[in-house]
C-alpha cells in the first residue's frame, strides 16, 4: 500500500493580485500520484506547470475541487494545515529573525511538554546534523540565506510526527555541495521515520539527480512519473525528452523514401540498418499524415567508423573543447537542422579534431553514428517502441 496516494486531484486556478498582473494562476487537472514510504521524489517542469501549487495543495494551503489525498492510510484532503503530518519549506528561507537558531529549532517542540534536557538534546542533535552547531546562539535574522534555509528545513524535520516533507524549490539557495549534504541529512532522518519527501525544482540536473523517483508536470498535468532510468530510456513524449538534463537533444524528422531512411531529407550513409527502413515504411503506412521524429542525446552520438551502420554526414560549424570532452556542433548538409555530438578527447577518432583550431573545423564534414540502442522514435510527439 502506498504511503502517499493522490487520486483524481483537481485544483482550481487562483487569480493573481493586480500588482502581479492579475492573470490566472496555474491549475491542476486529474493528478494521480503514489509514493512508497521512504521515497524521495523530484518534481520538475517548466515555469507555470503547477509544481508549487501541487506541493501547497498537499500541505493544505489550497482546497481541491475534487479528488483525494491519503497519507499513511489517513485521508487528509479536507484537514486543516495544523492537523496534517506535513511541512512545507518554500524557496525563500522562512525563520523567526528575532529568535536564535536554537529557539527556531525548538519552536515545533514547544507543545510536546518535553523536559529541558530532552528539548536541548533534540535541538543539539538536529543542529549537528545540519551543520549549524556553531551558530546555535546567533539570531536567525543575521544568518546567510543558505544557513537560514538549513535552519528552516531543520525546523520541519525536527517534528517527530512528520510524514511528508515538501521542499518547494527550497534547495536553490544552497550550492551543489550543500544540496548533496542536505539530501544526506534528509536520508538519515528518513531511515528513522515513516515519511517521504517531495522536492520541486526548475530542472537543475544536480537537483533532479537527488531523487530516486521523478515526476514531470506541464500545464497542470502529470506527463510522466517513474524512476530516472525510465525517463531517460523511455520518455513517453517529446516534451519529456526535451526537458531532461544533459548535453543536448538532437531531434531529426525522419521518413522512408524509396525504402531508404532519410533524416531531414538526408539519407543514411550505407550500410543502412535494413530493419529501420522497413519499420519507418510501416509507420508511414499506418499514419501517413503523422510527424515522425528521431531523438538522441549528444552523449550518445559518436564519430562513425568505416562500414558502421546508422551513420549520417554532418557539416561541422564549431567545436567546444574542455580538455576532456569535445562537443561537436554542426548541421545536416543542405539544411538548418542542428546536430551535436559529445565525444572523449583522448579517443583516436577525436584526436585530429582536438588539434585543429576553430576556424579549421568550420565546414569540415564528419560521419556521425546517430542510430544505436539509445535512439528514440516519436510519432506526433509520442514514443513508439
């Protein structure tokens, strides 16, 4: 049984105040979400997708039009904020500036009637976990934003009844190392609690990599939920594939012409995979008016070798070289369709390119393998397998 279960959730859009333009805010439609105990889910999507609205609704700040939210077997859809086992931490640090760090961390425990020794012990343990022991007696209003955010997260974590922690882009004020350390703290607390965590992000790859499950929203709807490997290997739509982090996504329109696969009108160099030609012809026969596209990430495009299947000729425009990786940028001959590849500098095939200057690379023709096990094909924006 899922620890957090959201079923058919609809949340009306709220109108922003006049000083924010008065426009209609995002809404949520038909949200179905299931998370197991101990999971850490990263929620991402474009601006206005409804990420904050989803987390705020789970925290009880918005009342849904319909649907159900069940946390640890208890329906909390209509429960007020104070009666939920949830805590929401926004992007901007929210602390009591006139209180010390110690008093901020102790604030959620004030109703538990703990002895002074118990209170001091719990606060000290949380401060040690967060790395704020050295500022325990400093007023929170004097802290740097990153430190203040760690205190805000700690104030949520210190609640022993916490079942759902919601971090609404709350890690953006931390640097990459700080984010990794904070997730280590969250994991340590999770091991001793019955809880799960949702982290929303605008799509930073280092934040997305912290979650063991991903959830992508767009225009208030869930496009896909699953393990990170599922997103990379089997994105359901082109929108999902294009939003994932990485070194760049190549998207090439493809058709079968005379039994030969063409990409943006450019045929594959022989030998061409015969099964690809037949498959494209079959797709065209089933959906003659549909758009067929192939997508492959730059890190999966390699320099072709003589006699290798699935290669196409590219006209290079420039090369980015950081000493370890080379990012090759080019276009398909006779088109404006961009194509990029990412290869190791120390490979024999890349050595000749590595020693050339930028002006010598421009206009050079290179054979690139674009068809391999990482190639994905989409019909009208939806993945076909």
